[in-house]
C-alpha cells in the first residue's frame, strides 16, 4: 500500500528510483575497490526480516516485543521501519505478525518493489514529513536499519561531536511519537554509540531508558541503541 509524497491528495506522484542509483561506478574515486566489490554484493535497500530479527535481538529475540505488547494492549502494535528501503523487512514482518501489527515503512526514496506490497503502508517522506505524518504518542515500535545512524555519523572528526548532538535532537522529536513503554531502536557505529547514549540521556532525562548493545557478530563494529519510553 504505497503512499507517495506525504500521502496528501493532489501531491505529485514521485517516480520510482532504480536501486542501481546506489551503485558506485567501478572507477569512482570515492570508493576503494574492496568497498565497491562489497557494495556490488550487498544491496543496501533490501535487508530481510531474518537479518533484522537477528540484529535487533531485544525486540525480536526470545520474547518478542510485538507479541508481548499485543497481549497487553489487545490491539495491533503500531510498528514503523524508518528508512525502509524497498520495504522487504517491514513486509516480511507484517506477514509474520499478521493482525497483531499495523506496519508502516518510511523512506525519502520510493522503490518499484513497493507496488507489490499490500500488508504494510509504505510512505515516501523526508525526515521532516515523517514527523508530521505520525501523531504524538501513537507508535509502539520504531526501528531503523542503516537509516537513523546517518544522522549521528560524520566523516570529519572535528564535526563528529556536533553531528551526534544534532542526531540526538532529531531522535528526541521522533521520541514524542512513541507511546509510553514503546521503543525506538537503531544501529550505530560502536565508536560513537556511548557518546550518542550520553547525549540522548541529557535530552530525555527520566523519560527514557537507553540501552547500548554491542553487536559482536558484526564485522563493521556496530552497536544497537534501544530507547525505551517510560510508562
Ligand atoms: C541504506 S538504506 C537501508 C534500507 C533498509 N532499512 C535496509 O536495511 O535494507 C537507507 C534508507 O533510509 C532512507 N533515508 C535516508 N535518509 C533519509 C532521510 N533523511 N529521510 C527519510 N528517509 C531517509 C533511504 O531512502 C533508504 O530507504
């Protein structure tokens, strides 16, 4: 169920982007040959639900957050994939949990695969549009795989601290959309995970519990940040 633009009537429908857009040309000076080869093998936009399940263990591990929440609330658990790419993970997740969830995917790009998905609502929206689209206190779970991390990471070391502060401010705004005892979870490079946690704690004092899980299985050195809203 794709919604283009902000889902408003009369808004121009945006063209699908071909995923090839993300493939760097072989001769690109910005990518080393090794990285380029890795990019060729791994499509950045189509992570499976299986990978998400493994990576976000606190949500989908032994006791699934969605199952538990559904048992308590007796209504579909509103679940958002921030930066959903081609929608594969959110669609597979919707298939797994069926009536137990209301599944949404957001991305600033749209993908041709979206037109084949009818069990999740996929919305093309920028980071600001997303905030307008979601009501305050309406989301149970918002996760982001290779999405929100970009708001925290800066190649230029001198600007890194500022970037983390800005990222934390954006997440604070997203946090308003989360219901009590709901959760935001996203991956982040190890080296900045604790700084990000500190910054978020400053902004969300007493409103949230923030947990950093180092993902030791990941080769690129990443952690998962879980932000759980107080009751
Ligand atoms: C690297 S892809 C990851 C896609 C998917 N989560 C996966 O794991 O396969 C990043 C996604 O985030 C979206 N994205 C990046 N920056 C964004 C922004 N500022 N606002 C909205 N979406 C954004 C992109 O359009 C893309 O769908």
